[in-house]
């Protein structure tokens, strides 16, 4: 049997090349907050749990019509949310990146 106890902490915290000083990005904290989860549920319910673009009912997410980072005052306003399936959401963002819009 192989024991890895000697590796515990090998790439922990400061030793990890991805370490950023123990900070969690504010955006990540907001997206994991109960308020954001509540917003997401309201948006999905407003669209009757169907993708706005293709009407799929699988792999749905709530999309911010106004940029999450540019319009912080609207982050939890369900009127600016849109229900999209993951495929349509990826297509939307790929298209906007291609067009130079973000």
C-alpha cells in the first residue's frame, strides 16, 4: 500500500504556483453568495425553466444581460437576467468575444 502522508502540504498555500496570498476574488465570493443563488433561481423561474434562445430545458444557467463586472448595481436585479442553456450561453459569449464586445 502506498502512503502519501509525506506529500501532505507539498504544494499547499505559498508553495503552490497559483497561490495569490490567500485572497478570494470578490467576484467569486458574490457568485457563491446566497443572494446570487436566489437571483439565479428567480431568473430561471421567470423564463419557466426554458432556454430563451432554443427552449431547451437542460443545463440551464442564469445569464446577466448587462455585464456582471461593469454594472454592479444590477447584479441581483432579475429583470436583467436571462435563462440560457450552457450551449447557447457559450455561443453568446464566443460571438461577443469574436465581435470585440464583452
